[in-house]
């Protein structure tokens, strides 16, 4: 039998899973790739651009921009990775005593003290207990270790939830617009129908129940069974912190419309305003008197953000409540296919939910670190919001939380025409021009979705203090030149 | 409207179909019993450190330094860490600006991918391109990404060995594809039977299935057999003729316990074959830090390498990889260290070599102890564990045992394994979890319990088995 010709080889683009092909290009791919190439050129020839470095504001990756990790957390992780250190007296002069004590406690929780072994597929029970206690003390309502699944960051559990809920393209999930690509991509991969609901930009990106209802009904009238509602609080890319009343409305809505509430709360420790407070959806639901039997709720958290910013470790959890035991068995089953999440990430998640307390040796230093990081984020956010609001044609909502600002730009007809002539979306065009003139990398709003005819970009608030002014200076110069060039 | 909670019926059918016995019924029962105070010997999963195998010292030293770089500035660091560990930590920290807490490239840190490519080149004698190597959170994630990319619908079939590690069957179910089994030949030490494979393919095709890929697990799981070079050539020719992507799970390549068939990578054999086949057969090879003599399952470090996959297809796979943002950075460092371990002349080499040899030698001895132990039991026949980490004895259950099992609503091997668990605390995985010929029963156990515990474990097993066989023996034989 003669073999098939090379062009008909098994794995060509034409023979791949169409859902994979349908995935939108990642991270506003064109821009990220362009930035990467420019960086390579700058490294070879520093004079090739009118700036000497690429300023990455597209992805929240705090440590890559110089944010320092928390000393206590790293001490504990190092001791857990190499427990031999605990046998030597010189260790006492290098590591803080509470880090040593905590490492011993954690090692005792891990069967055989084997940090290199697979754990229970929901994560080490003792670490889940620690996290459950942390959640209970955060919310004032009980939390159980068997409801916790420790995961490699927030992405795998989102996939798991989609896999469970989506039977086919007639199933949909209500998803906020704008929304980060994790949700949109997961839905594409599962073949789900994305049922969008629009956050209210003029109302500080709040969730409008009437808008939710409108889109839910529209989806249903097209034969879509809407299975769940995704809410991101604090929001990404929009940065709002929802008010309690809004959250109550959302809980009621999910109950009355029979939707699983999927609460992405990974930015819960990034709140920059005293006027708002983070409340978990679990707390809100329980405060309303709704228990296990009343609402199905899946909440996510991770170690990628907060004041710890440990994205590279892939640590996170999902708390699964309000499902019967048959369904829970299926959740467990899907989780078990990946064996377990990485142990180091599990340990870190438990540290984030149970940090140093008053009286611990590391407490003062830890509080200082934490306070400083949040202050810097908050100051950077403030500076950016003010700056962008001062630009012609730009408005920027307050960054109450999360890691981003999401200004809207009113692009002129001339600019839009120029973009179309280059076969590019107008906000992508703006972002590319920004990159080429200043080295600043942002993500265009079209990556996240926006009300048609409006344009935005997402920019992180992670610039080191000493770089903020330079960033503002460059951006301002670019924007004025751009608006001048494309003046209608 | 009254609230109706989510019901089992409302879930994705594909998820409901998924079966994954490795952490299923037996494991859950064992955990329950453990909570009640019973001493359980978990041999259900290849999890060396959980059974007392010590981590290798050098990688732990390096990663600890990377976790807490402030240690490098401490004047006492040289007292507790050897100089080469310190140097290597600096090497990885330089590759990971921002440290272990920063996302890396979605495909993994370029410097580590380069180390993987260099390892492959040294191992096989052919150059490898780091751009075609993707690091993943364990090999399982890489397998799932590839199957997700390949399977379009229920008419896409994947050839999977039986018995197999059920990640494959589970992932195929999850992604809505069809599993096309090819049976390994137990009488021939779990050897490949290409005649049987061709029959399977023909049968599937006559049912409208398009076979897209073939999975091989070499060394095998649960069966442990090591494929010969001739076998691999046969398989590669087969994939060439039938236009299949070869998915080569080579995670146990360091675990080989006989000298007749050392590990050879599929890639090496492919390139040795030369000619058009070597440029056209599409191959994806998987490896991990979880097995071998490293056994660092908890780190979730793995990679896959793509050979002869067109650039546009690679781009699509990049898209899938990038949704999860980046594989965990400590796991990547473990992979880098495994790919470029201490060399003769390095300060840490003697200790590293001793630790590694001791683990491998012990595994080899334990493979033999277990095989012999099982073969000494009534109605039990066990092929030698040539490689990997498991023993997969065949349990010849008497008819009365099978009838009792079925009237209790259990598969016979599940029944046997539950009884074994309750009597001895030995937690195994029934053969039905891996697939077996109709009416032929097995169980999978690991060869990982500590060597000093093995004789007691095997004698406890024998005691249970022989009395079980006595209890259920066919009356007609009396």
C-alpha cells in the first residue's frame, strides 16, 4: 500500500479540531509577536528605535517587572523544597523562625513529607483545610476542605467547569463584555455558545440585571440553554469592584433563572479604594440566607495576583458549593485526569490564605511588603487614570481593583479609515502605532470585546515607580501626535 | 420559578463517559479505610516519593535556591549548598528574569527548552529544535492538548494499546473521539501484534472511523514491556502507510530493568530509517520528571516534542498552550535539571550518581521480587516487568468467584481487588481500569513500596490470594 502524499499527512491545519482553529489569536497575538521582534532588534542594535526598551503593559506578570516576592512565602517554599535545611543549626540564622515553624507544619501535613509525590487529586487535605479556614475567616461563613479543588492556576478549573456544563453548541454561558480571553477561549474549545452581557461603562462597569435578562432571553429565544453566568470581581479588564447590592441582584438572578454562578475572584486582594470592599459571592449568598441547597456557586482564586503576584507558580483553587453528590463525583473525576496540581503552588495558595499574623516574627516585614506593593499599584493606577483622562478623546474609569486600566478612546473617522486600509481593527491599529512609537505594549479592546463602535485598550498598572513618569511622557507624546495626524 | 439544581443528567455526556480507575473506586475505598485507621499500602499510582523514595539531593538544592534567591546573598550559603548547586541556581535565575513567580513563555523558558533539545541530541544522535519542544504541567497536560487538537468528532479514532494507561481512554472520551484498541499479546510478554492492530484498523474503518493517530507507551504502562528497535520500525512503517500521527509516550524511558531491549526513542529509530519516511511520519514524543529515578510527580514537569509537524499546525498547538498562560516555572527547572544533570567532575556528581544508581538498582530488584512473588501464587501468572513502574499479574479467577462478584454488582477483578484491600490494606487498580481481553482479569500494582517491605507485602498478598482461591475454588475440581 503506497503511503498518502505528504500534503495529506495526518496532522495538517485542515485536519485539526475546528474548535482549536476557531480559537482567537492569543494575546492580541499580532502585537505580542511584533513586540517580541522589536525587542530582539533592540538587543542586537540599540539604536534601531527611538526608545531603548519595550515596556510590557499587556500582561499582568508582576515579578517580571521587578515586583519583589514576599520573603516569608519564599522562605517557606525553599524549606519545603529542601527540608534537609531544617536539620542544620545555621539555618536558624538565615531563615526567620516563623518560616521554619510554618515549613515544619506544612511538611507534617503532606503524607510522608513527600513534596515530590502526587497529592490527592483535589490537593493535599491539610492544605485544603488551611485554605478553608482562611476562606471562613474572610467571609464569616463555614467552608469545607472537600469543597476545595487546588489547581494549576485559574485556567484549568475554568476548563473543567466548561467541560462539565457544556454538552454542545446549544449550551451557552453568560459572559461579561469586556472579558478576558480565558473565558472566550474555553468556550470556543468546548463548543459552547457565548451569550454576552454588557458591563455598563457609564455606571463604572457595573452589572445591569436588565441587560443580563435581555441577553439571557435573547439566547433562549434562539434555542440556547444558558447553563451559567460568569462574573469577574474585581473585574478584568475593567477593574471595577462590585457593590454589595449589585452582587445580591446577581445572586437572585442566578437563583431565579437556574444558572450556575461562576465567580472569578482572583483579584480579591487588589482593591485600591476605601469606598469599596471585596465581598466574595459566597459571603453574599450566605448573608442572603442562601445555603448549599439554594445556589450552585463555583468561586476561583489564584496566587497570580494580589500582593504576591506569583503567576509563574500556577497556584489556585476553586470552591465548589451547591451541587449534589452525583455531580461532585464528576467534578472529582475530571480533576483526577491531571493527577493533581503542583505541590509548590498548593503550598503557596495555603500561605496566601494564611499569611503571617500579628506577633509572628515575619509579620512586620510582611505587612510592610504587602502595604508597599498595594500602595504602588494603587498609585500607578491613579497616575494612569488621571493621565488618560487628561488626553484628548480618552476617558478612563477609576481602577478600583485588579491590575489594569481600560480607557476608552474616541477614534476619528480618519483614524478608523486608516486602520481599515491596513486591514486592521481601529484599536489594534492604535495599539500597534503606540508600540512602534514608544515601545509600550498594550492590548487592544477588541481582544476583550466591547460595545460595537467603541474602542479601548487594556494597560497594566504594574510599572515600577521610577518608570511611571517616563511611561506617561512617552504615551502623551504619542497620543498627541496620533490625534494630530488623524484629526478629522 | 422554583430553583432546580444541576442534575447529573444535565452534564456533558462526554464527561459522564470518562472512566479513570487509577484514582477511582479502589482508591476512594482505600482512602476511606485509611481514615478509619487501617494501614494502607497505596500501590495504585506511580508515586515514588509517597512510598518513601527520597528526592535526589542536587535538584532540590538548586530549586530551593531559586525559590528564595535572597539565600544567594547570605554569607553562609556556601556552608549549606555546594558550589555547583549555587552556580546552577544562578544559571536558571538568569533564564527566568523575575524569578519563579513570573509567567514564562507559554511554551516554556527558552533556555530550558534548549536544554531539552540538547538532551535529545545527546540521547539520539540527531539534532532537535527547541522551537518544537513545549514544556507542560506534567506530561498528562501535553497529551490532553494534543488529543484536543487532533480529535474533531466521534468519527476520529485513536489507536490505543490494550492494556493502556487510562489517561488516553479518558481524554478520548472527554474530547468526543473514538478509541480503537490494539491488543498487546500477553503470551508474548505483552508484545506488539501488528496483525491484530491491522484487523482493528480495518474493523474501525468499516464502521466509518477515520484513524488519526496511534499511541504507543514505551516502556509500557501497565504492562512494562520495552519495544525493540524492530518493533519501532514496524510501528513507524505502519504509521507511514496508514497516515497516522504517532504519539509516543516515553515517560518511563529511564525505567528499564533488562538489558536485551534498552530504551530507544521512536525519534531515533525514525531518523535511522532515513529516506522519505523519516521526513514525513509525524511524531509527538512525551516525557516527564514524574517517573524515571527522579519521581518528582508533585512538581508537574513535562514536555512534548513535535517531529515533522507542519509550521501552521505548530502555531495552532501554540494557541492551545497559550490559554493556560505558562507551565509552572519550578517544574520547568526540574525538567532542565533532569535534562542536564551533574556530570563527572562536578562537585555534586558522586552523590547524584550514587543516589540515582541506588534507586534504579533497587527498582530492578523490586521488579524481580514482585514478578517472582506473583508467580508463586495460586492461579496467578505474571510477566516480568521489563520497564516502567508496575506489575500487572493475571489473576485466574474461578467461576464461583466471578459469579459471586457479578451478583454483588461488581466486575470480577474489582471484587477481587476490594477483597484484597480489605484483607491486607494493599490498594491496587483492577485490570478493567486499563483494558484487558474479555474474561481475562488482572490487577496493577506498582513496584514502588520500599525494598525492605516487599517480602512482607508479597507474603501478605500470597496469603490472601491462596486463601481466596481456596474459598472460591470450583467444586467440580474437588
